[in-house]
C-alpha cells in the first residue's frame, strides 16, 4: 500500500495536470492556428477579387463579384462590383461591421454572422484570420487531419464555435464545421488550395454548404491577389457612403 507521502505526491501531480493541460493544448492549438492562417491571410495588406456563386443543386441562383481590400487581420472593405447588390459596401473594423447599400448615404451596423449572399455570411468573406477571433484547442487527429476546436474570443467573431480540420503535414485548412450558440451544426465549409503568382500556396476556393440541405451551397473563388497599402479613409466608416477605390 502507498504511504501518505506518495498519495500526496500523486494528488499534487494530478492537480498540476488538470491546471496545466488546457494551457499546453491551448498553446499547441494557437501555434497550429497561426500556421493555418498563412493560407488565408496572404500578406499584411492586400486586395483581391471574390467571385461568389450561389447554387441549389446544379442550378445557379445568384452570382456576384466583390472587390476586397484587407489591412492587417482586423480591417477590410468589400465592394460589390457586379450582381443584384452592385454598389453595396461592407466595412469591418475590429469587432464592428457596417453596410452601405448602393445609392444610400447611411452606413448601417451589421453582424459578421448575417448573410452576405447564399450560404456565405459577412464574416466568411470579410475576415481572413482565425487567430484574431478564436482560441484554438487541439483535440487530436483523424485520417491524417488535425482536429481543432475553436471558441470565439468575443461577440465580434462570425461563429461562437468551430471545428476546424487541417492537413497534419502542411497545416492547409481542409474543412470547417460551424455551430450556433445552441450547439447546432448548421454549416460546413470546404477549402481548396491553389498557388499564387509568386508560388506560395493559398486558399483560392471555398464551398459553404447548408448542413440540413447540402444541395444548397455557395462557391467562393479568390482571384487577382496584390500586396499593397491603402489610404486610411478606406477603413473609416464616415467615408463609407461616398468612398471610391482605385
């Protein structure tokens, strides 16, 4: 039988494991999440076009092209260049988002989770960093994929909980499952890697499916990446109704 000293040592070790284990896994998750983000945030400041197509089965229901301007991991501007909402502008700055509809002189507050088009939320397009919005915990691996649970750091995150799967060797994101506050899994995104003009790997395509009806899905294709800096007015809500980009 163990003496009292041995029992106390075991209890202390178990207590330390309970306290430290979440931090250790959280740290691993954070490091992996940063590597995953390199496939999405291709530069510190860049612009790209986003082609969006909304399908029901094989029938194309809606199509649009957005011009996107991204500065750091917390500022972006989307301008609808074609489609039924041509002229619409969406601004993200930190945890705040606004929309300006073509012809309007007002900027209205919106949330990242509100629908932009089809199955795609505002945050699906306007945000390019998991690290900024989520804490990541490594749950393990399945079929050569790392499985991480992401929990929102604030109400400004698009989703409050995400299960993210990434290639174990390259950290390329493969799939994300999005959950409502109720715990219901309601959307799934599939990521497809491509190559930029300079040879770097990046996520160029994304398919977002309705969990209950997978025949309803939206395709997003990222095109024409350019690393560049932008005037501060691009990300100032006071300029949003009248802003014109180069």
